[in-house]
């Protein structure tokens, strides 16, 4: 029996699903009005293409448009971007993930309460830029624990993290800060979806003969999942669609594991499983969710 198992939390996270649903609803409701996203709504070329077919176009900058609906994607934007959109008279559909909104609010609060505010995250990531904007660009970004040496730490320090940071590295950073400051206020803004997805992928990779990670080649979180699975020693293939599969990979394989990045829609995961089932139709296929194995 060929067994295909899907890992826990494979595919869209809550925030991305919500943003895509909002975009879909917008084209349905606003059929005569142009609908745009500010930057690609997610890092998945197949989804972006599908949205384009529905009439949702991605723009890099607000200067490219002067009317219509603009969708703010799940990792949020700087408040000044919202202001610019308002000033242009655009209709704003804010699909910022509520967890990202929380991180923005927490950083703003720290600043208002007089804490020297630190944001643990990647300075080029749009989510971090949005959080920084929420503090009126006064917070300091810490990309790495070594950055602490460059900062003149004050006695009252507050910190938030980019939602996708690893809890272990955040804890390490907090430990270092504790040694150096008198008062430390921490908002744990890490979203655990990423952790659950990564540990689910790792556990499953340990349990199968071959692992497929589905998601955009340009998606950082999908690449990270592929790296985690591959580190278990199980042969791992990062694919975008079923077309990327070489069927020789499945020869003499009975247990296949599948996971997918946060920007991979369910329909792409199903397509891959379907293609495997068709290829191996002479074999009996059993699809399961990872939890069932563990029970
Ligand atoms: Fe939101 Fe967490 Fe996804 S912060 S966008 S649910 S990874």
C-alpha cells in the first residue's frame, strides 16, 4: 500500500487564508471596480496567476494607480502607506493579519510608555517595516543577537518580534537583554503556526521514505521547510506543482510525506496527491493526516 501523509498545518495559515478570501470577495462584490494588491498577496506564483485571472492585479507602488480598491496583504504596511492610499481616494481593504496588527500595536504601546523599543526581525521584511512605521520609525531593529552590541541600551527596554521568528532565538535574545537592562517588557508576538508547521514537517519526514515540500521557489518559509525536512536525512523534494515531480523518485517507495508552505493553497496540495494517485493507480493508496499516525 502506498501511503501518502500530509503534515500538520501544511499550507495556508489563518492570516493568508483570510487575505485571499477577502481578495476573492472584493472581486465578486466590486465587479466594475479595479482591485489591486500592494505587492503580491503571497509568494506563490500559481495563486498570484489565479488572482490575476479574476482581475486582481498586484502593484508595487501606490503611484501606479489612482482609483479602485487596494488590498493590504497579511503582513501589513506602514501607517503612512494607508494614509497615502486614503489621500488618493482609494478604497482600502485591510487584510493585515490580526497577529501582525497586534505586534504593531504592542510596539506602538511600548514607545508610548517610554520604553526604548526593539523589534526583533529582518529589517527588509515588509512586516518589520510596518511595525517600525507604527512606532513612527523610532524603534530599533535587531536582526541578530550581535546587533545588541551596537545599541546603547537604556534602563527601560521593550521588545516585540516579527511573527515568524523562532521562539528559541527570541528567548536567547531576551536572556542576553536581561543581563544588560534594569526593566524589560516583552510582548511575545510570535505566531505559533510556523512552529507547528515546522515541527509537523520534521516529525513526518522522520517517519516516511520520501518527503515533498510544496510551495513557491521564492517563498522563504517553504525553503526553510525543505531545509528542515532534508536535515532529517530523508530525501526531500521542493516542488511548486505536480509537474515538477519526476516519477522515478517514487520507485520502490511506500511511504510519502507531504507538507506545504504558508502560501500554498489546498488545491495545489490536492493536485499533487491526485497526480501521485494517478501515477501509481495500480497500487492501493491510503491518504492520511499526520495526527492519525500519531494516535
Ligand atoms: Fe498571521 Fe501567523 Fe500567518 S501571523 S499571516 S497567521 S503566520
